[in-house]
C-alpha cells in the first residue's frame, strides 16, 4: 500500500492557501509519516500546546483550517488532540465543519482552548449528525451555562458519543439540570465529567436531578461530580438512587463538603451495591467516623469495590488503621489512596506491613514505607485516580497504570 505523506500535503496546503507553516503541526505530521502502523491501526495526532520540553508555536484558528483540509481524506487519523492551544470560536466553526464531513475520527480533545458559547453551539450542532466520534473533551473552555445547554440538546439526539468531558467549563444550574434530563433518555453515553460548575444555590437542586437520572439510566458507567459544593443531603439523594442503579462503576465525589454523616449513607450503600468499582472521596472532611463506616462495609459486606481514594480527608491514625484492616479482610479491594491524612505510628506500621507482605502492591497506593530509627514511616508516591488528568510529564516517571489508575480499571474501550 502507498504510504501517506501528511507532511507533504500540509506543506502544499499552506502554499495553496498562503498560510505560513506551523512548526508544531509540521513536526507532528512528520513523526506520523514515520509510523509504520499508521495505515493498519490508525493514529492519534497529538498536537498539544503544552507537552513538549521546549516552547512551541501554539495552533491558531488559521492553522486549524489548513490542518483540516489535510485531514479531510486521512481516514487513518482516528484521534486528534489539540489541547492547550489558542483556538477560538472561529476555530470551533472550522472544527464543526470538519466533524460534519469526517466519518473516521473517534477521539477529539479541545481542552483548555479559548472556545466560548458560540463555538460550543457549532460543535454541539455538528455532533447532531456525526456518527463516528466516541470521546469528546471540552474541558476548560469557558462555554458557560449557555454553551452547556447546546451539549444537553446534543445528548438528546446523538447516539454514538460514549464519553463527554465538560469539566471546568463554567456550567450553571440550568445546564446541569438539562444534561441530567437528557441522560434520562440517552442510552449511549458511558462517561461524563461535570466537574466544577458555577453554582450559587445551596439547595443542591442539580444533585437531586442527577440522582433522579441515575434511577432511569441503565448505561452510564462513569460519573464525575467534583467541586459541586455537595453536602450530606446530596450524598443521601445519590445513594438512594444507586440502590436502583446497577450500571455505575466509577463515582467521583472529590472536593465537596461531605462529612462523616454523608459517608454513613455511602457505607450503607456499599453493603448492598454490587456494581461500584471506583469511589473517589478525596478532599472531603470524612474524618475517623467516616473511615470507620467505609471500613465496616468493605470488611464484612462489599466485594465489588476495587479502588478507594480518601486523600486529604482529615482522617487520623484510628481511621487509617481501620481501613488497613478492611484491606486485609477484603481481597477485592486492590487500590487505596490515603496521602494527606494524619498518620500515627500504628497507621504507618499497618500500611507498611500490607505493602511489604505484597497484599498492597506499590503501584496500587500512593504511599511507600521506610524506616527512621526503627520506626515505620510513609512517603508519598505520585500515584492515584487520574493523578495526571490535566497534564502528563513529558519524561514519564511512573507508569500510566499507577498515575491514572482509574483509566486502567475502566477504559472507554471496556465499557
């Protein structure tokens, strides 16, 4: 078969359109041309503005127009990563046209560009008709409540998209309620990120609607509700819904206002739930009482949960020791993240023993044991649930399965 020559086509397109070449795009296309598996397995073009060890010329709207003209007939390009560039609503218009005409792209990452509500309307509108895209990331584009409403409308019509990331997009109350309503009918979406909306109400209306959605949605596997200002009432609503839901595998409640009283509802849920595999409670104030509720459920009842994160949860030695005892009793719970709590000698010793005996593998926790004057101590490791969610180091220090454990347990392809 004739090898593609993306770089040559790009140079010719720049000359034809009178557009100067972008060195970053040219470099990535040259590397793609040298990939021996480009025609057989397809390729994801990683044209990111933050992932090189030297400064790069970030992709602008005009650059995207030339790139789209090159890729319009490149069916072997299955993914396009344009994160951390300077694309605006004009670039979103180009991307929307590309999505309407392209039938091979499965992954599109536009996180942390400068796309607003107008660009969101165009991209969401293109996804009404697109039947190839499976994974879409809009993270960090300030599309606001209005832009989010366009994606809510899209979810009522699109039956192909499996994973949608709208975290850090300044979504509002109306948008979240609309998305929850759409997902009550949508049966194709498997994962959604709704982290860090801008909510000014204390009534937790959005959590109530999301809980109602979970009662009716049989397909959602992964749900991110970080930084929602969620309190114990909201947790109670979610837990009541999850008694009726048997599909959700990954629940992210990190960075909320959940206390031990809210964790009591989660503890009772875990005694009966047979589907949750990953639970993220990082940066909540669950304290020893909350850790004890979780420990009781995991020690005696639950045999489904595989990963638990209680990082920065104001837990002291008593609660941490209870969690270590739960791990000894529960052979299914294989990943636990505890850094940022208040370790005492007993907690350090119990987790050190778990790691040294091989019950807790080094890649499955965020602490490593060492000794000082014969006393057990714990050091932090760069492991966790999506620890490198926003950015991954160019020279990787740890494996993907350690830094992004959730992706190893629940990849999109496994849904």
